[in-house]
C-alpha cells in the first residue's frame, strides 16, 4: 500500500471541499453533465491516442500507484553478497538451489543464466535488454496519465466555451447570466482538479516508482555479472554500495547478519 | 481497423454534442464561416510549413491511424525461431524458399541478404539504416498532425479576435453584443476541439504505432543476425523473449507449436 | 519555386480576410501604428538577439523558403552508382573529368578528395565536419524565424496593454470604450497572424528543407566512401537504397537507364 | 549560510508588501482559507506525486538551500597537488595517514581505495557510480520543488475558480461582487508568489549547488586517478586547472603555499 | 561594441514609446511603484535562484552582450596555417617565440603545451576540458538572463493581481475603476517589456556569442593537434576550412598573404 498516494489524493480532495465550504455550498460545484463532458472527453481522446491494449491496461497501472511493495536496494545488496559468498565457497552451481526460493523473477532468471554457463556478454545483453523494455513498458503507463493530464484541462475549457457560447446567445434574462456563467466555469474547475489532483500526481508517482525499480534491477545486473566473473564478495560489496545513499549503507549489513552470513 | 481510434473520435464527438444539448441548442455551435477560418487557416499554415509532398501524404498517414494490421511481436519471434531451426537443420540456403512465402517485406529482405552470403556487418548496417529512415518517415507523418494541433487553437484565437474587434467597433445595438461575442467564441471552440479531439490524438496514436512497428523490426534484425551467426535456436529464443512483456512470452510458444515445430 | 510555401501563405491571408469580410469591414482591422508596434518591436528584439551578420542574412534565408531547387535523393543515388561504375572500370582517377561537370559542390569536393588520394579517414572527417557546420548554419537561419515567432505575439500583447492602459485612464466617453478596445486588440491580432501565418511556418519549412538537404549529403558521404573503398556498385546500391522511402526505390533505376548505364 | 537565498526571499517579500502598501491595505491580501487551499493543495498533490520517503526528505533539502558550506574547487586542487607531492616522495601508502584528517568523505574514500591497491579501472568505476547516484539524489530533491512550483499556480487557479463559481451563483447583492471577486483572486496571487518567490528559486538554487558539488567531485576523481597513475604533480596541476575559471587559477597556488608545499 | 544589441534595445524602446504616443500620453505608463515591484521582485527571485557570486557576475556578463570583439574564424585559420608553416620549416620549438606575441590566451596556452612536448592525448584532454568548462561558465551567464526573463512577466502578473484585488475591494467610486485598473495593468506591461525587450534578447545574444567563441576554440584545438602531429599545412587548411561557411573560405587566404606567407 502506497500511503503517500492515498493520503495525497485524500488531502487534495479535503482541501478543495474545505475551500468550497468556506466560500459557499457544495451543490454549486456538483454538475453531472459537466463531469460527463470533462471526464468523458478526456477518456475519449485518450482512447483515440493509445492502442486499445494500452488503454485497457490503465487499471493495472493505476493499481501500481496505490499498491506497491517496494524492493529495498539495501536488502537486494545483502542478498547478492550472500549469493557471492555461496558462489565463492560452493561454486556457481550451488546457486541454483538458492535461486528457487527467490521471489524476484529477474534475479532468479539472472542466476539461472549464470548457472547454465551462459556467456557473460550474453547474460549482460539479455538482462539489459530486459531492463530497457521494462522501462519502455513503464513509460507507456506513465504517458497515459500524462496525456490525460493535458486533455482534462482542455476539455474543461471546451466545456466552459460551450456554456459561454450558449449563455451569450441568450442574454434576455439578466438574472440568469451569473448562474449560467457559474455553470460554465464548473467544467474548467473539474479539468484543473482532474489534472492537478489526480492525473499528473499519478504520472509522477509512476515515473519515480519506475526509476527505483530499474535502479534495483541495475544493481542486480551489476552484482550477477560480478559473481559470474568470480569477483571477491568484498569488492562486489564496495561496488554495489555506491548505488545507494550513504544513510542506507549500514542497513544492508544488518540484513547480512540477520541472514547469518 | 483500429477500434480505439474510431471509438475515441466518436465518443469525443458524442460527449461534446451531449454537453451542448444539455445546455442549449446545437445550432448556436454551428457556424460555417468559423469552421472555414479555423480549418482553412490550419491547413494553410500547415501547407506553408511542409513540402507539398509531405502535405499530400497526409491522407495516407491518416489511413494508418485508422486501419492498422498490428504485427504481433510474439508471432514474429515464433517465425524467427522457425527460421533458426530450418537454418540449423538444412542450412542458410534453405531459408530462401521459406522467405518467398513471407508477407513482411523487411523480414524477407533480411533473409535474402543472409542467403546471398552478405557480410554480417553489412547486413546489420543495411537493416539498421532502413530502420532509422523508416522511423524518420514516421516522424514526418506525426509532426504534420502535431503541427496542426498547434495551429488549430491559434487560428481559433485569431477568429475570436476578428469577431471581438468587429463587435467592439459596433456597440450601437447592445442587444447584439451577446450573440456577436457568442459567434466570436465559436472559433476558439472549434480550434480546441480540432486540436484535442482530432489532431493531437492522431499524432499520439501514430507515434505509438511507429514505436511498436520499429520494435518488431528491431526484433527481426536481432534475430536474423543471430541466425546468420549460427546461434542455437534456444539462445535466440532467450534473447528475443526479452523484447516482449512477460505476459506475452508464452504466446509465441503456441505459435511455434501450431506451426508444427 | 516552393509552391507549398507560397500557396500556404496566400491561403492563410485569404482565409483571414474572408473571415473578416463575413463579420465586418476590412478597415477595422487595418491600423498602421499597430502594425508598426508589433512588426517594429519584433524586429528590434530579434536584432538585439542575434549578431548583425546573422540578422542581415535573414533575407537570404527567406529566399530559401520560397525558391528551392530540391535535389532528389533518388537522382543522387543514380549519380553515385554511375560514379561507382566508372571508378570500377576506369579507376578512381577517371572520376576527375566527370566531377568537373557536376553542379553539386559538395559531391564535387568529395570526388576531388578521393581523386587526390586523401586518406579515407580524413575524407570522412572533412566531409562530416562540413555537414555538421552546414546543419549549424541552417539552424541559425531557422532560429531567427522561431525567435520572431515568439516575439510577435509578445509585442502583440504589449501593444494591447498600451491600448488598454490608455483606454482605462480615459473612460469619460463611454461611446469610445468599444472602439478603443477594438484598436487595442488589433495588435494581438497582428501578433498572432505574424507568428502563425508567417514566422512559425517559415521556421518549420526551413527545418524540413535542412533535414532533406542533409540527408542527401549523408548519402553522398556514404556513397563516396564506398567508392573509395572499391566496393561493388551493387552493394553500394543496396546500401544507399535504404536511405530513401520504398516508393522512390524504383525511380533511381530509371535515372540510371536514362543516363545509359 | 547561503546569503543570497535568505536575501532573495526577504527582498521578494519586502517588494511585494511594499507594492501592496502603495496601493492599499495589507489586510485585503491576507485570507487564511485561501492560504490553506493553495498551500494545502500543493502539498497534497506533491505528496501524491512522490514516495513518502522523498517527501519527508524535503526539510533536509530545504536546509541545503539555506545553509551551505561551499567547497572551493581551488582549495581542492591545492589539496590534491599536496597529495600528489606526498605520493611522489613517500609512496602511495603515505597517503593513508593524511587521508584520516580529511573532512571530505568522498576524497577520503577515494584515497583509501588507492591505498588499498584497488585496480584503477575499479576505482574510477566506484567513484563515478557514486557521483552518478549523488546527482540523481540531488535531482530528486530539486524535482520536489519544481513540482511544487507547477502545482502552486494550479491550485491558485482552482481556488479562484471556486470563488468565482460561488460569486456568480449569488449576484443578488451587487455591492458584494467586487469584494467577492477580490477574495477569489487572492488564491491566484498566493499561487504565483509561492511559485515565483519560493519554490522555483529554491529549485534553481539546489540545481546550481548540485552542479558545483559534482564539479568538485569530478575534480577529485580526475586528480586521484592521476595520483594513482603516478603522474607528475605539475601535469596534474595543469589538468585540474582547466576545471576552474581563469580568475581562480591563482588562488589555489596561495593555498599550496599556505600549507607550506 | 556590439551594434545590433544597442540598436535592437534602442529601437525596441523607440517603437514602444512611439506606440504609446500615438494612443495617449507617456505619463499614464510611468508608475514608479510598479517599476519597483516588477524589477525588484525579478531581482530578488533571481538572487534567491543563484549563488551570490554568479549574481554579482551579471554586470560583467551584460558587458559582454554590448562590448564584444569578435574573433574571426577565418583570421584564426590564417594564423594556424602560419604556425603550421613555421613548425614545418623551423620545428615545433620555433613556435614559442611566435606564441609570445599572440593575444589569444587559449591559442598561446595550446602552443606552450606543444612546445613543452606534452603528450598529444594530454594536450587534447587539457584543451577540451578547458572548452567544456568555458561553455559551462557561459551557460551560467545566459541562464541568469533566461531566469530573469521568466520572473519578470510573473512579477508583472503579481503586481497586476495586487492592483486588481485592491481595486475590487473598493468599488465605491465608479469613476476610479478605470484609472485603478489602468495602474494595475502597468506592471504586466513592464514585465512583458523587461522580458521581451531586455532579458530574453540578451540571453539569446549571449548564447550565440558563446557558440561562436567555442567554435573558434574548437578550430584552434583541431589545428594545434594537427600541427603537433606534423600534418601538412595544406591538409590542415583543408580540414579547418570545413569549420567556416563557404563565403568566408576565401577571406583567410587574404590574411595569409597580408602576413606575407
């Protein structure tokens, strides 16, 4: 569960409703047809912008912004050093048994490649291609939300233009000018909220999640290649430590010890 | 047929017309001279921005956003592994016969280069140059729509300015101020719709289509070079699998079996 | 003569004048002092932004967007294959005679370098540096128009602010508010038109022209180096064909035949 | 203490309050609910955009923009030349003692790697990876402020829309239109100030600080590798001098002399 | 003296004052408190955005946009060919004497490195690092003006918001609405002018100056390395000519002759 996404969205809604309540009543701001124009238009243009497959994928991508089990880089370093120690003492083949228990598919796949005696150049090639396309797929997900974040204000403005054009055609009853314009502005209001409270924050969150997931996988690639090259576990440790911020550099030591190495 | 493009455009129009009908009558929003200024101006500036050849090409490019036969990467992987198996068992020359039946020009051209015994470096050079210029030509198509997506709102604003300037010159009859301003705003309305419902979604769709087409071709280049190098089909499989998302990695196996390998 | 530039500019003006005539009279939109502020201000700031030399060069650059003799890549391929055939049959020195008749300075220079027996690495180095700086000079030209395209709307707004500030200071005569505001808006109108009908389309046209000119020159570099390396004309053909779109690939064959090879 | 940050923020506030006082009273511009909408909304969307960890880190990052002990590149050059002289005269091992007194962790770590006899390629690899991830972490900090700088004006506009929609619904009392609109505009005012006086300047300051910190560390990497390679201190001096502006190139000489070398 | 900067700024001011005089009196547009808010706020936020050192450097940077002695690339090519001829005839050491008379520090430094018999790889390394950091320092200067160009309109809008909020609070005297709003708009007017007439043109001018200064220095690096490698002056000439536009390629010949070589 990603607390900051949930909390951020909730707080955003709370502050806006709070702002509304201090200046008026909530029902001036709820206008179903306006919601339909803005949200519907945004979804329609997003649908036209992406292949159906990517579009339908959105629900999965949203889930990722809310439910996210972070893989801690310091734990991964600990795990890789364990692997390096095993490989040193019992040989590369001993890693196979260990790999079966691992939850991380990428790490597991990498170990199997090493155990199979694959050429180091090919191991790097396969794992890095995997990483590049993982990043690309992540970017596909982000870009849907970024795109929605640009369409939402645009449809907000289109809705307001619809309201204004209609209002200006019928200025007979001056007492209706204000309320009509008020309704016209509601779509711009919705468009801004959808973009700035929902779509853009989700796009940014996914981007950062992707970056940290890729970082962990780069760590794994570097570590596995060092293990395959038979490097000293202490050197591997030294190398991998540079991937993480100084304040985390003590943590993985504890993981190591907890796992009794 | 690209369902999402058609559906997205249709839904966009439906939501906007729906929005219009809930607040007024459709005829306030239909103003032929305004359509002519916005669409005509956009087309004129686009014409000035691109060589005539590219501009006339637009119709072909539009077709691509609507009618699109996706080449599935998993099918292509299956096909390449078949080729690798044939090359292994019967030699590279046996691929010629197989190639003649292929529909993909790029794959066919690549196989012919291999069969002709072209130097591997030259094969990569030729196929990659082909890819680079394919991408460039795709980008030419996208950029026409992106450009139209920036001109349309600009001409919307120019049209509104024309209306406003005229209206402000003749304020004699106050009862006409509203309707005149209403007409003035219609061009901005058209500009926003053209950009956000038509041009920008089409530009984005073409961009993504191009990316997935290039991906498949990169797959083919990688596969053909591995076949030429006489690599083991299992290794080729392992390499190419990394190009596609994990959920597709089982599919190509089925293709393989269906083709009886 | 670049028909699309001329046609695009003409059509843009026609559509705008058409739009004006359907809603009012042309004389409300002609205001000499406004033209002076917007065009003068744009030119002044552009002058301050660029060295005098680049600025004075603008007229030459404009000419390029209107009068442009496209060098067709398929013709160039044909020419290079001719050269390759001559070099094959009669030796590299035989190219000198042929080169003297060529109109393309770049191709001529390249051939002379080869005929002089210059080291291939140096030939590539010289021709590619030439290309890089050609692109840079092209970009200088484009960026003047892009810059004008950002200053024009800014001075449009400055002009409108001047008009508004003055109008607001003198609200004594209500009957003048409308006409005064109308005049104020005219500068914004001019700024938008200059940017979207003139400067930005010209900048884009120059960019695309540059790209296709550079493409042809890259073709020449690749071709000349292959000739110098003594490659088979058929291989050179295969290589260079990848630079051009499939639909043009038959054309150069015709050029070849016409030239009797 | 970073004087320019403190002074800049103070002056910004002073000029704005000054501007307010020349045209009206300060209390028209203080409206607690508006502050809550703009600041609260900005914080909420920023929270949703970043992982909780990064968000909580902001206070540390802010501190960095205010309190900053600049490490002068000319001092570092002096220090490295001292190290080079020691290494020359007494051998690489003699650096260990010297390193223990150093305050710069990065320089210290680098020296220890050299003293341990680590392979030069690995030393470069470790130190450069360290640098890359340091830069990434800096960028995480900057991007929080940049993001806040885009959300603040957006929530300013959302607040103004809330105010306008409410005001337009209740136009019964014309005497309240002005004051209500005044209140509505206050949120836009807050949003602009937060972005342009606080968030964007802080983001830019952090960016520049990061650049100069990374520059010093690049200097150290270059210097340490030269020391390890046993290069002549004079050559090292010549190399490192190019990293700093000419006017600083005499300063480090003084540092050298002060330290008695 | 850079005529185009001076002329551009002067003309910009002239056109704006001209525009003001055709529509009203100059004193409606002069409002000291507004100047203080816009200029003061811009300076304050710029101060907060940059280290004090960079900020104080601005005056030097401004000077560079006005007073600029262009080093002509064709003259430099002539000079390098002279050097190459001397080196050929009298040996590399003979360059020392010649170097002492040179005004260009960079060229002088490069020659001294060659005369000292420095390793070519190190010469390139030192001169290119010098170039990279020169470019970085140039960019620091430009980015101050670019930043001011974004803050100025923002503070223009903040000033206008201050004026509007105050005006709307006090609508008692309708005759003051116009003049008050007029004053409010003056800050937006100042912000636009500062950005589009002063800051952005200066930023662009500095950028282009930097590019041409770096070009000349790249020329020098290429030339010196060729001299050190003992290349034929004719080949060096051929290489360096590609750095400059065709119309300048005859000029340097004249320089050569004038210098009697």
